[in-house]
């Protein structure tokens, strides 16, 4: 997950244009990376919740 977050940050930081002036390709790539990071975080939360629930038994 850190890899994708870093890639998203690098992509944004290296752009000399503001996000609103990015072309369709850049916007699509950023949107895809953001969705992937969100999905990974949700999955990790679900998995770790199960681990935490089991450790209390």
C-alpha cells in the first residue's frame, strides 16, 4: 500500500501543472491510484478487525 501512496504523492508532486489542469490521462491515473489505496485500506481494516476480534477471545 505504501508503494501506491508514494506513487500517488510523487505523481502529484512532480506535476508542474495544478491537478485541475491535468489531462484526462493524468486524472484517470490519479483516480485509479486513489481508488486502489482506499480499497487496500478498507481490506486491511477488515482483516485487522478480524484479528483484533479474535485476539480478545
